[in-house]
C-alpha cells in the first residue's frame, strides 16, 4: 500500500484486510455497461483506458472487452496483489487519484468503478484532467443496492450503523465536485442488475467486504455476520434458499475533458 494521505483510512485498512473476500463477494456488472463504454466513452482498439481505484479488478474484464489497452491504478497493496493474480496481462500501478503515475495528456479515458466517492476532490479531478488527452472521457460507475426491496433496506440499516465518516456513494457528496473545471456536464445511464448466488457469498460476505466493516475488530465483524444471517433466516424469500438474487441498479456517469 502506498502512503498517500488522500487514501481514506477506512479504504486503506478495510480493503487491505478484506481483499480476498472483496473479489469473491462483489457483484460483476451488467453486459449493457460494455455498450455504454464503447458508445459513450468511445473505448475501442487503439485507445488507452485507466481503471482507477481498480481494486481486485472486478470491472477490468468489461474494459478489456472493448479492445482498449487497460492500465490499472490502485493504492492498496493487497488489492493490487489480488488484481495481479486475476489479471496478469494487465499493467497494475501503485498510485491514487491525486498522484497518478501517468504522463500529461497520455490516456483516452479514466473509469472509476465503485471507487470515485473515495477521492471526489477538486485535486483529484485536476489530476485526472492532466492525464486525459483533449476530449478524453471520465466514467464513474456504481452498483447501488435497490432499497425498494424490504430486506435490502433492512440490510442497509445494519451496514449504515458502522459507516462513521467513510465516504460513500449513497451520501451523494461526491456530486459536490461537479460541474468540474475543464470537464463537460455529467450524463447518466441506469441499468437493472442482480447478483445471483449462495446467500452466504452474495449477502453475508458482501456485507463483510464493506471497507468500514472489514476494518472492525474480529468480534464485532462476527456480530455483523450473525445479524445478517438472522435477517436472511427471517426473510421468507431468502430463508433456506441455496441461491438468491441480490437486486442492484448500476449507475453510470460520463463527462469529457474540455480542450
């Protein structure tokens, strides 16, 4: 892990501790997001895209499928190790959004999947603008829990109890940096999505992979896991099921670096 102070302690500590769980428990992304990458961000063969805050590389296959050259940037060493194991052919660099290991005007796009809320600062956007070429695209993507489903709302109450001051997409604070100097207006697309699998993996381990929960003492993490399993057992649509569907909405935002 690098020492840049711009990496929030919840991300540095939690993701360092839970990198392997993150890789196994987090959902992938809808296939339709691949079309968005090509059509809205312009990714194609001959282009270079940065997977910023790449984590373990959950989003990387969609970027690679466009034909673009992918460069990953990730500040947490344990996450980079998981990334390298999963994507050995992709260059993975240490760095963060305010200290990009990239030359000026050197990339065609930067994509932040499940990560921009951690570094939504004017300094980070200025650094991204420096690295993007004129007309280069910035994409922001999140899988967001569908709170219209009762058990998902109840699960979110369990999670929110431990959030503290950790930056989160749900707070909406990341939007405060837009409109950003040197960038066009943000556009938005939304896609329905589900994560299907055993409840222990797609619900319990997903909760435990949350940065600020992964950073808790072991006994407290165990209590969170027990409370989550109790919720599953008390929910008729989940109890006793070998496989469940965790509903999400994938939100994708884009803007471009102005000349």
